[in-house]
C-alpha cells in the first residue's frame, strides 16, 4: 500500500471508514465479528488509517475499534470526531464545540478506543455558537497535553479553515468528495493545498452508489440514511444512474470494478488525498484496497472527470455543512 502525507502525518493512501459497521446504513451493528475481521484484514493489507466518530452509534463504533485494535494500536493512525453530541447537556444530540465539550469528548473517546492518545481529532461539524478560534484553542491544549497529536476539521468553509489554521496548524480537512460530489474542487482543494493541509474524502463511493450495487432503495432498511437522501430519492435516483453506468463502462474497459475505478480516480487527484471508503465486509475491503494498484489512463480520467453532476443535494438539510 502506498502512503501519502496529510501535512506531516503519514497515512496509507486508502483508509477505512468504520461508520457503516455501527450506524446509519442497512445492517449496521448486526455482525461485530465480521466488522472486526474486516478491520484486521485491512491492517493486514497495509491500511494504516482508520476513521470513526463518537456519534457513530453513538459511541459503539469507537468501542468496536477499541476491541479490534487491542494489541495492534501501534499499527494505525486513529482518527475520530467530536462536536455533534453535547456532553454538558447530558450527551444529547446537538452541535457543540465549546471548549468544555471538546475536553469531555476527548476523554470519552480515549476511554472507548482503549488508547491514551488520538492521532487525528476532527471537529465533526462547525459550531456556529462557538468561535472556531476557541475550539481550536482547546484542541491545541490537548495537543500540548499529548492527548491528541493532530487537529482536523470536517465540512468546514474556507474562511473557517483559515481562521482555525491561524490558531494552530490543521492537519486534515475531511469533506465528502467523489465522482458525484465534486464541490471541493472549486475552493476547498486549492485552499488546503495553499495552507499545506491534507484532504480526506469521505463517502468516496457515493454512499455505495458508485459501486453499481444500488439501483433502487427498496432493499434498504427504513432507517437507512439513504432513504432520506435527495440523491437517492424518486426521479433523482433514476437520473443519477447514468453516472454509475458511465463508471461501469470505464471499469469494464479497465478490467476493474466500479468501486475500484471510483477510488482510482480520487487517488489520481493528488498525493495529499486519502479517501476512507467504508465497509463492514472483508470482501469489500479487499476490493477497495486493490484500487491502490489500479492506474487509469489519461483518457479514462478525462472521461470520468467530465461526468454530468448528480441531481439532488448531498443531504436533506445542507445547513450544517460548509460553514
């Protein structure tokens, strides 16, 4: 597995997003043993970058990683996120990046993950009620104390990133980016490259859509996030299938799967990009990691980069992102 640098943090250029093992998607939380096997298989194949968050479950995904990494903690760069659970208000859902909440959150994550430090601690969503300078100031204290080693932001707007980075260096920005979520290319990617911040695309397979395995939502559980996603709803889904069909054609030409093509396209966007495809199955993690060895031709990259944008927003409520 090749490696890239997120600022000065060395990671495998394909990571593993662990959210779907415990939350939001069909089958989450139903087979922890398979999820742990998936984590172990990823490590065996050279993945060093694992991503979770306290809200996944909530809490149970961090606990799952804590069990899976027992005896193997030193093999991974462990990333988790805070800020969408308010601990001072009794662990209630709600955007909260106050310094008090930051400190309570990190203590809980450390305990659940079974570690005494977190490699990369992200603010999950920007808190409009707390100046970013106060949040990053609290995170900088945790860096000095050795409880976290690097600071990250997720779904932050350009001005917020600049302000945060002026208080303490930001190591990585995590934002949705894939063949059907190209928005970061306009401002975010140029900005993080100017500042020397790494970029971590989440949902690099379009929440499973770019794998070609979802042509209807009928088989998804009622509480599956995608049931309420505008891109998966009604006529939007049917219109967006044209994107999958194009990716599938390129995959056939390349002798690869659509998922591998989608990841290979992302990897070709720069050596400061480390996507974190999520899965809870060994077979899928093996498929995804094989994209590390796939090189698309210039013609294939151009064709993929020219795909028509999808129909529908990424979320039903876009207000918590890009702020």
